[in-house]
C-alpha cells in the first residue's frame, strides 16, 4: 500500500510517499480502505520534530483521523462492520491507503455525511466541544477564539454560538476570513494581535487558544475577572517559559489557565460527541468547511499550505484510487467565497 511517512524531521519536504506491506487486523481491530484523511495542525508539529520528545520518530506515518470502508475485521470483532462506511480516530497511521483501527474507535457514517465532512467535523469538533467544557463555558458568556480559521477554531466558533455565547470574537489574518467567520457565528473580528474589532469587548470570560507561541501571554490582559484561558493547540509553538508572570501581574483578577488535549477524553465520550456533531451537521446546525481536497501523494503540498497560513477550514487527503467522489454539498462554503477559492 501507499503511505506518507516522515523521512526527515523539519520542512514539509521531509515527507515522502513510501510502499508498505498491506496490514492485517489483529484481534479487536479492523482494516479500513481510506476515502478521506484529515490534515491537522498536530500533523505539522509532529513532522517538524517539535513533538519528538513524545516518542515520535522518523519513519512515522502521520494521520489521526480517517473515513472510509471497513474491508476486514479481526478476531472478536462483530462481522457486521465489514463493508460499512465509517469514521475512525486512528491516533496515527492515517496517511495511507489502508489503516488499522481498534473497533472501539469506529463510528458509522450517517446518510448525508460524506467522508470529507466526517474528517472535517470529527476530531476538530471533539477538541472544540471538550475545550469549551474544560473552560467551564456557560450560556451568555463572552468567548474569544484565538486562531479561528482552522478546523478547531471554526468548530469552536460554531459550538460557542450554538451554546448561547453572548459574544464570539475571533482573531484572524484578513477581513475576508473574518467575514466568513461571521457567517459561522462570530460577532466580532480582531486582528492576530487581538486589536481592532469595532465595538469589541475589552475582556472575555473564556479564551480558547489554538495558537500559543510568543504572543500568548499578552492575551491574559483580555480576560475578565475570573476569566479562563484554555490552550487547545500550539500551532505557533510553545509560549515563553515565563508566560505565567502575566497572570501573576493581575493576581486580583483570579484568572486561570489550562491546557486541553483530546487524549484525556474517554473513547465512549469521544464517540458520543462525534455522533452528535454528525447528527447536528445532518440537521444543518453545524457546517463542515473543507478548504481543499488533495491526493495522498500531495501531502507535502498540504503541509506547505498549512505552514503558509493558506488554509481556511481543513485540507482533506484522499488516495488516488479512493471511492471518494467530490460533490458541491460535501462542505460548507459561506456565500462570500462561493465561486472562488476557499483559502485566503
């Protein structure tokens, strides 16, 4: 089978298409012929070598989220899974024509949800849902989503608006992206530094940060008293080692900071939330935003686009022989961008 592996940590050019033996499912596992593979910010971090301390090595096959068809089942797995189209959280190994997944991580694809929809809504929605829960978000509160144009940010904007947020502010890189985010539920658009935004609140009850990096400490000043900031990603790298000093400088505001990783979510909870996200999308209450579909062999290009900040929504990879058929209803394209490119 064809797969994309890290040949050398660093730039996107360190990725390469390799030939690997077709895998066979062991007990409790299934084999999936992939139709859609989600490309996420964590993939770019692993490829760069930033997460090598967590055990990632050169030769690693990226990809934690796929959708496709079950082609074989291992011992102890209900044989009715065979032939079914599913979404699955792989954890790793998803950039491939075939992927092995524990049966407990499968979720049937409902009618009306394409493979591309599924990998755009699935893991991003889980992080957004539980990230807001980790922040103890409540209806009526104000929310700022820092770095809102990616998959996690777009889902956080939609879920915060759906959850009754009084304000949903976003930071993003352009007015066009801001307009598109408004159509998804944002009420105020700020620049990357948190500035601008006519009539934007001075402070927020909750900040969901997908960016981290050097600027993260400056956003503590934008928390209201008893405000909570939760970092759910670090696409700009780690914050400064002394970032907590900004909180102590405003000690009397009783602010709090936390990190959140979906690795702490129990598998049954992940599947239950993903199923609800799919159901909400089927009812038209949530929208998947597919930036672009590329072939598996174009993984390097996908990572270049991610690093260049050219992605609004999610890039989806598909093996060249995939049964995935692009169709206009596959993803949500806010009216501003209809008839033109989805990235900006």
